C-alpha cells in the first residue's frame, strides 16, 4: 500500500505527507507494514494510537535503517494522562536525501525484556524522491 498525501496549499517542493494508524487497525493486523513516498527536504508525520495508562509504549526513538536518507526530528504524545483513554503518539521525520529507508517501531511494555512480548509493530518503508 503506497501512501502519499498532499494537504491543501502544498506545492511540488513542500508536500506534506502523513500516516495515521488507529488502534482498531492494529487490533486487526498487529504487525503492520506500510509504504510512503516523500520528497527530499520535506517533513512527514506518523501518528499511532497508544494507551499510556495500560503500560504499553511505542519506542520513543525509532530504528531508521539509513540515517543519510531520513532523520527523526520530533516525538510527541497527545492526550496522555486520562485513565483508560487512548492517546496518540506523533513522530516527525525529515527526508534528507533521495533513496530508501525503513523505519521500525515497537509497541510493548518496556520492562518486559522477552523479545516475543511486542504487542504491535510497524515497519514503514520510505521512498525519498
């Protein structure tokens, strides 16, 4: 599935691309994979559901396969602190150079050290043009 979204007012050099995956989507497919195409020099966001009160957290720092192509520039949690309420975690990335890179994220309880205890995962293949 290739996702590339241009919001109103964006031109060829300032495309705004974003990806959002809901908790319902992760419940249906716990090991998700997606593909994005972005423009060199642009930023893009990845928004994932979370429930911090349940003890599960997404990895704050993402695993980026090619740091010369992509860089994580921000990570925020929105809606944190409401008991049993879902929130959103948002990562912002910058496309540094043309090429391909993969971003890997894991949703787990950080204190559970067993590698098989990952609750949800996301592998995002990014093509930078």
